[in-house]
C-alpha cells in the first residue's frame, strides 16, 4: 500500500467521522496514539509496537485529510531532493543537527 493509497483508504473508512470530529479532536487522538507508541517502544512486544506504529500513521494521515494536505506530495516536496538540511543523500548533517 502506498502512502496515497493509505490516505485514500483512511478517508473512505473514516472521512465523515473525521470531518465531524475536526482538527482539534483528531489531534488529541493522534497525541494519545503517540503516547501509546511511546509506551510500546519502552515495554511492548514487537507485535504491540507494530500495531502502535500503524495507529500513529493512520492518525497522522487523518490529520492530513482533515487539513487538505496530500502527504505524498508533501513528503516528495520536502525529502525528494535529499536531506532538507544539507541537500545530500545520504544526509551529511551532524548528529546533533536537525535536518
């Protein structure tokens, strides 16, 4: 499944609910899932981590849908030409630098 297919699938599954909930409510769900991923990374099994990564991605896609962002285009624009910081592939930014 591509990122675009995932974004379309989430819209098909939950679009009406997501629109009704709005950005603020959706962001709160997203943050809850990030917390669950954090817990799974510390103490979870590989299977639990896998599910939490999927949940975080799904809620991120939901936020993009709620705000009209095409994630495929956004990712290509930001990362398609290499590291956004140094422009290189692979990145040559220092470990303490945020690219």
